[in-house]
C-alpha cells in the first residue's frame, strides 16, 4: 500500500514572535509534526500561512490524502478562497485532522456550521485524556488514558454538532472536562478533532499525542466509495403516466 | 402559553415572473403559508427577498421564535449579512424550518457545512412521503404516509450530515427515494428540513403538508436551557499547584 | 394539561439492610424521590422489588407516563417478565429515567444492547456535573455545572451505544470523567440516564439533582405520534405487473 | 494481511421443506454465500440451526472475525445460550452482518433493544437499492443503485435505533421505501444490516448483492483498539482529601 500523503498546515506565527514557542519548536510546529509523521511512514509536506495562498492550492490538495490544521492568532486573516478549497476537498473525500486551537479556524467552523466556542485557561495544569470509545481505531494501542503534565485547559460547553464518535474526554486538574477527541463525516470526507497542543507546551513532542494524530490520519484517510453518476437533473427510471 | 412567533421568509420571485406560479400563489407563497399558520394559532409575519435587507434584521429576528425559509432562483444573491444573522440567531436558539429548494440556500448550507446537493426532475409525478419515525412529534396526527399527486422529484444521494432524526422518507413514481424529513441540532437551535413544495404545484395548499410544517414549527421552537455564564477565559475551580 | 403520571421504582433493599442508608432514606429512597416530584406537580406512585411482581404490571404501566428506575444489589433477581413488560411499554412510548446504579439493571441493558459497564470507586469525593449541551431542555434552569460534595465515582469507558444527546459530563476529584447525562430513543419511547445517586450519600435530597430528574421526566414523557396502521403484511399501493 | 475468518450462519430449514427454495439453493443458502465469499478471498466456515448448539460455540466464535446471520422460520427456537454468546463476542469486537429476515432474529433484537418490526409483502416486485452515503466503504465500487428484479418488499417504519450510517435506502415497485443498509456500533463490535435476500428469489446469486456483503464484512471486521485495564473497581489517581 502506498504511503498516505499528508499535508501539515501550520499558521506558524507564534514561533516567529514568541520566544518561548520558538524554543519548543525552533523550525516551526509543522516541522516537528512532519518529522514525527515521516518516521511513522507517512509521505509528508508542510504548508504555512506565510506561503503564497497560504500553501493551500489545487495543486497541493489534489496530492493530499489528509490535511492537518493548526492555527490560532491569524484565524480571521486566512483567505476565504483557502477555506472554500479545503471544504471542497473534504466534501470530496480528503481527510482533515483539526488540532487544538484549530477549533476556532474558519475551516473547522465552515464544516461544523456552529461557533465551536469553549472555555479556556492557561495555567500549565495536568490534562488526563480518557479513552471513552476503546474499540475505536483512533484509540488503538493506547491504555486507559494519556496524561499530559502541562497543558492549556479547554472546558465544556464545546459548541459543536453532536460528534459521530466520542473517542476521548479530558479531565483537567483545575476542575473542568472537555470532549477532546471527536469525529464527523461531511460529504465523502472524515474529520477528526484532537484537543491538546497549546503552543507554549511541548505537546507535539509527546509520543502518545503523535501516536493519536497518526491513528487519526489513518482513520480519516479517503476510501473508495460508490461511483455516483454525478448527474443532477435525471430522467425517470420507471415509466410515468402521461398527464 | 403565548402563541409562537413565526417569520415566513420567501424569495418571492417565481410568483412575479412565472404565470403558472402566480396562479397558484397569487399574493406569493409566503402569504399562503402565513394564512394557514395563522389559522393554526401562530403569530405570523412574512419577509421576502425584495424587502430592504431581505427583511432579515435584528429587529425581526429578535422577535422571531421560528423562521421558515423558501428560496430557489436567487440563492446566490442573498446577502451574506443576512446569512450571518440567521446563523447567529439559530445558534442562540431560534428554530429554523427549511422548505423544499431551500436545501440549496446559503442559510441551510452554512448550518450543514456540506453541499446539500441532490438529484431532481420535474415530471408532475406522485410523491409518497412515508413516516419512518412514528413516535416523533413532527409526525403527530399523520397516518402511514402522505401522498402528493404531483410533485418535483428529489433523489438520493442527499449530501447532508447524518440527521439526528429521520422522520420521513419519500417514494417517487419515477423510481427514486429521498430523505424528505430530517432534523439537526446546531448550538441551541433546532432545524427541520421538509422536502415537498415545488412552486409549480399547489403543495402549500395541501392540508397534510401544512400540518407537518406546523408540527415542525412546534418542534424547532426555542426552549429554556442552562444559564451558562458566557465567560470564555475562566479561573480554576480547584486549587492548582504552584509551578 | 393533566399532571404527568410518574412511577418511581426502587429496589429498596439497601434501606433495609444498611444502617447508613436507612438514616438517609428512612422510608426508602423511592419515597424521598416521590415527595420531591409531587411537590413539583407530578402525580406519583411508587413500586419496589418486594411488591408482588415487583410492582411492575400491565395495570401499573398502562397508567404510567414515565417510569424512573433505581436498583443495585438485586439486579439479577428482577424477573424477566418485568423486564419484558418495561421494554414493551417503552417501545410504545412510555418514558424511562434510569438513575445511577440502574446502569447495570436488566431493564437498561435490554434497551441498550450493550454491557453498560464502567469503572467505579466509593471515596466520598467531589463530583462536578458539567452541562455540555446548554440548549437541552433537561439542562433548563441550571448554571454551568452542578457540584455534589460527596459521591461515588463512575469512570469511562461507559459501554453504551452513542447517546443521541450528551447533556452532562462529570469531573471527579480523584481524576476521572464520565458521560453522566445521556438520552436515547427506542421505538416510540425516550430514555434518560442520569448518573448521581449512590445510596450512602444524600444525593436525592439535593435540589439541583431533583431539578434535573424533573426536567428529565418532562423530556421523556410520551408525545402523540403518527397513527400507524399496525398492519405488517400489506398489499401493493401501486399496480404491479402480472408475472 | 491474513484472510478474514467468516462464519456464515444459516437457519437452513426452508431449503429442507420448500421445493422452490431447494431449487435455488440445493445445498443450502449458507453454501451459496460461502462459495461466493471464498472466491473473494475470505476464509469461510458455515454453521446452521441443526448442528449441535446451532454451531455457535466458544470454539467457533473465538476463531471468527465476522459472523453473518440469516434466519426466518425458527427465530424463536434459537437457544438463548447462542444469543448470549453472539452478543458477548460482538461486544468484544467480532463483526456481525445481519441479512434480510434476520431483522427479527433474537441476535439482532438483543443488540438493538427494539422490536425491529416492519411491513412486508411477497409479490416478486422490483427493488431498487439506492446509495444514500456514496463515500461509505460499504458502497465501494457500486453505481447509483442496485436493481433486483424480484424481491420481497420490506416497508417503513422499521423499528430500529437510529443507524450510525445510512448507506442504502430501497424503492419498491408497489409503493414503499425501506432503510435497507444500516450500521451500528455496539461495544467494540460493528453491525451491518443488509435487507435483500428472500429465500424464494435467487438474491444471493446476484453478484452486486454479494459484493455489498463482502464490503460489509470488511467494514465490520474487528480492529485493534485501546488496551483498557479491565479493572472496574479503581483507586484514585489524584490525591483525595481525608474526610
């Protein structure tokens, strides 16, 4: 089986303007993620906000099986053209993995139809990500939970459509809970949202987190479906009475 | 209990430019729908594409419990401002009933996140709308099915997110099937899509169709929910260790 | 509107054999729950394991709009006849509210089809029940969460079919999370599972807990649906060709 | 990848007592299905009602990745022991494909929790099975629909829990519709129901029908999940205050 072709999209601005983020991800969060995924056997390219067209073009997406998306500061500056294109490809079968603050990206909100709002707090607190659907392939190889010593808190209510699968639910030391691993189908495409990944903590250096992201990529990867005719205006199959 | 306040939105253009539609709905489809709903005890106003701001303003929506939406020719000319406003109100609890060709409206596609595409044919054929969820309040008072002698055909695949409730499925004489009554939750709001209603047939004069629309309005009506604080950036409830 | 007729079912054995439980519920947990519900305007009767037929008969259920179910020690001694009867009534529209350890009752497992297993611990720890679906009528009138100072812990994975609505998720001081408020549709009936209620803590004296149970009863109450013919072997509606 | 191990279960009684069925399936429907699946590369064994323990034992199921189930006349004579065992294996990850009149089997009703009732008619009429979820792997390789010239009719309402995926919807010449391809998750297991297959028509000789069954087997096949500890009574992870 040919390797899955993954495009890792990263806003990439925190790494330029915040020293503490630069220390954790010296050549950008996308390259940390990409290296880990390459080691796992994926064929990976990266794209960032600062590239022409944000690196989101027909040429790139037509060669992408799965797109991962991390953004934060510049959500509202992402061009609608790029959002339209990502939506089009997802509806046609491209997989999408939305990471952490990507919950508020135009791309995710476009596909969900809701505000995707939540509560939050930066307090370097413990997050314990419980497996709530142990039979799900995205949980393959995990134990009862993943523990991350320092993360940003996200709390309910998370304003999303009811997920198709509820794979992970997080516990936070400070007292909140969050649906931190969720999936949805949209058209022929599959979407996986995975919560952890605040830029000031080394979350994407965590092997268990990268294991889940890899599982998620496998799970949202496109599959063969029906060869629908594509005709919209159709003639009757059965004979109709003359009026 | 005070009457539900319903705003019936209609594009209203076919009635101006097509003689056969004008005959069926002399003062516009919205007025036919509104009269029927008033007889059933709703407090009804109407709004159309040609009004300033399409009649979709904060003043109108803040006094609307449920909005019904019929459009066709002018979908792409509906202002994004109006779409943004409808989405905002639905996410805050306003009910939405989307009728027939409203499946391709900006409003519906915004809330679904998908293309909402389907097959279609105008051949004045029989539609038989089967009840697939007999316990659902939207089916209250119906028998096994509703039969409409002449309708436009809509056929699967219908590119929508999996509905929360699948209340009706249509059979068409010419050989197709369609998920013709579906619901979704989005934020605090509820949405009901109901298929029949092609402009060249007298569908909104059909008492059973209007009965379902009235049931749908009751079902998507806002309800009291939790009084969430609305704070997004929150402090810990439990004591956190000093780092 | 006539008052909803609620039957509060309680195993009722802990109150007989454990002193600490007897102190909290001197005349049985069912009577504590029933009194609270009567104050809220429901028409309430009770039934317990020790009554003939466990108090679950056609006569009782035919006059019951909503049944609530609490059991624990004697799950396996509940007669299958009673389970069959409850299932039959739920599928025909009777509402069911399953409380706490009722998660492992024959009644709940019959309607879910799964093991309904979970993790647990008795350590008198804090439970914080977060509202994850603020627009849901079962959350009406609540704030961001309910806090219970001392409860038994239930932890994920909870082996249930994906709930239709995910209304509450619990945080536990000891480190776990749990989907503590869930709904399902089965036939014409609606089911609400609500987690708190361990027999050694005064949970059913907590006004917020009783408020949620009352909301749940309202929500699962039967509604009018379609008048389906009930014929199973049917003749063609459309003419079929002679073979 | 090792071949999937499939056990094809068949009641096998119609073939003994009805001449017309014997003509279509001279050595039993199970052998027709098994031969087709072997040609597609599965490792197949069969089991029937008349074998000791109906051929449903720990020895068989522990070596089964996916079980297919066809029954009709003898549903109520299937031993509860066998039903318990199938449920246990499905909840632990074994896939289950339920065929045609298996909708009323004890096995299917146990896993659904509902009556699984429907309307029916034997009139050798055309069934057109539309693809409603073209991106689903179970629809892979199909066109817009499958047409079967002569089948038994099944009609809505079909009393099942809302399916996770709605892959196929059938149109019947005589005027009805039916949700003919549905999936559910139960525990770690996946279930696919596929409608066609009345014993008096040569449906399991139809290559498209067998293609869908093979797709279904692939889709419900077990997958690796999380390695959950299996402990139910657990100690706190976080320190709890002394009371």
